């Protein structure tokens, strides 16, 4: 991979991981990803902003060589997670004069995670600047996107914000800039990334968002995916995504062994659709957690649908319920439907696992065997309750 120029003094020197298909052994990556790292050349000092995943160190080193970087004065670390920090030890070994510039919390994490010695660090505080001569880097602490130590770096003379994970997308593309023409395709990748990684921290992002909005921005250069040539596009997206508003939407996560629960889901989907409510049913044997995260992010209602297995919910449903509880969605209403053969504790189990949600429980519909006339009636009533609830909060 070659280095790519943002301007005469700023270069992307990281790596594209075309074939990576999973992150954190959890999140599927359909389009690979990139680990962007940036060189900023001042007329006095040279800074490298972030590094790459350790398995791609050779690409970073090769790009630095090709760009003719013989000296790095400052290695800025915006985030201690290893996909951006993992090559710091190799860079320090190749450029022994370089100092790692970061905040106190990130320093402590880098010492723990990568065994970088104390004397290698320069610690900065929120709002502090670092001169490279005719270029200046300003550091903006922006905690909890999605770790506690995260910060952003702003290149004042060129109005470029190096935002690390914030505004990122898991997209592998040799094209550096996302232009206006790319925005439709970039939206999907950026939203998927937000829903999977940033969504549980949306309140922290909202509380700090004015720090980004107050900047004069020419480019936003994250550490995954393309550089935004039109920063207002991704800022506008984030303002919508971090808002507390929910949509007139029901997400149904379900599985079914012999068709009873699936029949209930089909019927409820149809009843909700008739009431002008958007419904997204996820059959848990064929969906991926990224899609589930994206759709639940603004859903007003979640319906969990499960057959009973050995006295409890289906294990794939337990996975989805556990995952949704971790994401802490802003969902306002939850219901549970399903079918059993001979008693069980599905409803109690599911309710107890959703303790992070601040949602009203709408009467569950749990039936014996295949749905009958009275069961369909109960499902119609549930659809009506969901409709009334959506009307009550002004989204229908
Ligand atoms: Fe891309 Fe939090 O690392």
C-alpha cells in the first residue's frame, strides 16, 4: 500500500486490511477496514498521529520509508486500543528519538498494554497545543469514544481534525477521500460502525459534541475508513444518531424450531405493518449482530420472540437479549412473545436480562403450541398496544 496525501504537509501512512472479516471476535466486517495513521510535517518537527494494528506494522514502516521520513519527533496517541497503538513499540524502536504525546489516562493504558517505558511520554492536558514550527497540533480530550482515554487532535493551520475512532467506518478503500458522491455508500459503513462501537456511549458523545462543532473544519480524518471531504455530512449524521429520539419502528428478534413462534412473528409483523409501523424482524439463525445493532439504535419498541427450550428461551435469543442489554438502547417499549410445550420461565428470564433498558413492558403473549384464534387475537391486541404507545410519545 502507498502513502496518500491530504495536503502538502499531511499524509496518510497507515494500512488497509482488505480481508479482515471480524473485529473483537464479535463484529462482522463485510468490507474489511483500515488503520489510518497520519504524518504532519512542520518546518521544525514531524509528528505521526496514531499507528496501525500490529500485524500491519510492516506496511506503516514501508510507507514512512517511501515518504522519506527519517525522523519522527512526536508520536501522538489518540487512543490506546491496539488497532491504533499496537505498532508504537516498533516505531519507537525504529525512531528512538520520538516521544509519545498523549493524555495521562492514555499514557497509563499504553504502559499497561504495550509496556512502553515512562520516559518515552510527554503528557498533555485538554486544550493544550504542540508546535511543529509552522504547524500546530491542539489536543481535545473527548473521553468514552469508546474507551475512557480517547482524545482528538486538531491541526490548526489546515483545519484538519484527526478523530481516531470517532466518525470512523470499517471500510477498506484505496480512495482516501469520501466525496459528496460517496456519501450514500459511506453512510452505511459509518452507521454500522457507530451502532456497533459508539452507540452505548452516545450520551458521552452528545455531552462533548460542541468541542467538534466549534471547530472550523476542512477535513475530518478518522482512523478507520475514508477522510471526510465534507465534514458537515458526518457531523450531521452523528447529531441524528446521538439524539435521544426514537423512530416509529419495531425490531423483532426471534427464532423458531417448529414454526409456531415464526407464525406469531409473521402475524404480528403484518398487524404492525397495517398500523403504519415499520417492522424489522431478525431471524437469529441468519442475521448478524451488526444489522441487529443498526436497527435497534432508533427503534421505539423491541419484541423478543422465542420458543421454549428446556424450560427457557432459545439460546440464540438469549444471545440477542444479552447483546441488546449491553448496547443499552433508547427503546421505550419491550414485549415478549413465544410458544411453549409444557410451562417454563421465558418471560421472567428475558425481563431479568434486560436490566439496562429503561423501557415499559407491554403485555407478553406466550402461548401453548401452534397459535390458535385466541392467540392471534392476543397478538392483534399487542399490535394495538404498540400503536397506542407510539402515538402517546408522538412518533405515529
Ligand atoms: Fe479502532 Fe477503539 O479502536
